[in-house]
C-alpha cells in the first residue's frame, strides 16, 4: 500500500545532518558567549563587584578552594553553617 521509498529519504537525511550541525555550532556559540561575554560583564554588576574584588585582592582561587576536599574547605563550611544557625536563632 504505502511505499517507504518515496525518493525524499536521502534529502531528509541531508536536512537532518545539516540541522544537527547547525544545532551544534549554535550551542557552541552560546557557550562561548556565556564564557567570554555574559559572565565577564556580570562581574561588573554592583552586588557582585565587591565580592570579585575581595577574591582578586586575596589571591584566592575560589574554584579550587570551593570544590576541593581540603580541610580548610570543611572548616569554612562549618563556620558558615554555624553562622546561619546562629542567625536563625536570633
């Protein structure tokens, strides 16, 4: 009854591949824009600028310290949790 080979199969495969490549390029462009345009601009916002200045002045590698399992990180986490608990009690 219905033919599966309508002559358009090869064309639709090419369109699918083209659409996939365009999606990949667009996704990479969005990642690049976030990393090199949006996030550096975000560092200049009034609420974020003081925090970024303190991090830069103290030579802290915030990514390394936050995501590591160092003892300093555990102690800092304990201080923050206690400060939040004390703030909630008062």
